[in-house]
């Protein structure tokens, strides 16, 4: 199984809502990533989890809160988002070796009204 | 932080043509990835390179570490190859996120 799954595929939320994005992999990977991709732009790294611990936070606003409850799951909790946060949110996973491939999920397309 | 430059940004070609997409980066890397993204978002990893050359079907990827440059070639291009091709680099070891180029939007016309 070389698949990374993400739910939901699409999400529309108001600025006062609280919602969560979910990512799951069953490849035994110990690193998981959240990327944000605006339209017609390349993805930008948000967070990296290594062995279920947050290892990289690329100065992401606190309205985005990541969580890694176990080695297969990665969540991104959203609260008080702004319309400019509308984007495609991509999850990826990889082994921790230096020369390993990152496997990407299909993404969650988020619209903030 | 590594700067990743791709060229061309947009490329339209006829079916059957040989395609080359170039990528250069500014700082030493542990690995370079070529990724494909279709409309709708999903990203597929095509190649990961740390040296030399790799081939998979009609796709060939090369990297020159000394010159900090990589190329992706598509032979006998087909309309289904139409997608955005993204070069991304990994600077460190362990769990290190990727730094992406801006992508090349490729359209292959029948």
C-alpha cells in the first residue's frame, strides 16, 4: 500500500468555524508533512513531524494547529481562518532516510468564506 | 534557504516531440525530486535523484551535482503527459521538507 489518503477532499468553512483536516498512511513512514499550495503556485512547507514529534514549523500562524496522534495519522486543526488561507492543503509522508521519496496525498481543497 | 529555478515556465509542444525541462538550485542538496501534478491537485513523485541519471519508461531525469542542475526529458510525448512538472530539492537529511520550484506547465497537443 503506497497510498496517502486525505479527508475531506473539499471543505468550505466560515471564519469563525473550527474544522480539521485528516491525513493517513500505512506505509510505516515515520515522517509526515503538511504543505500549503495556493493557486498556480508551488507547494510551501508548513509542518514536519518526525517520529510523531513536531520537528519543523515554518512560522505558520497559530490558527493552524497540527497534531500527530500516532505514526499513521496526521491532523491539521483549523480555527479562525482568513479568506487568504483558502488553498490546497497537501499531506505527504516518507521514511526518515536521507534518500527517500515523499508520497503525497490528493489534497484537501479549502475555501474560507 | 535553497532557491530553485525552473525553465521554461510554460511549454506547448506537439505530440511526439522530445521535451526538456530544466531545474537549477543554489545550495548543496541531499536529493532532488521531479514531481508531476495534474489539474485537481494530486502530486506524483516521478524521480528522486542524488547523482547520475534515471529512466522510467519515456521519462529520463539527469542531475549534475557540480553544476547544481537537473533536467527532465520526455521522449515521444503524448497528450496524457500534459501536467505541471515540479522540481523540488531536499537540503538536509532525516525529516526535511522539500523546497519547490515554480513548476513547468506542459501542454502536449495532438
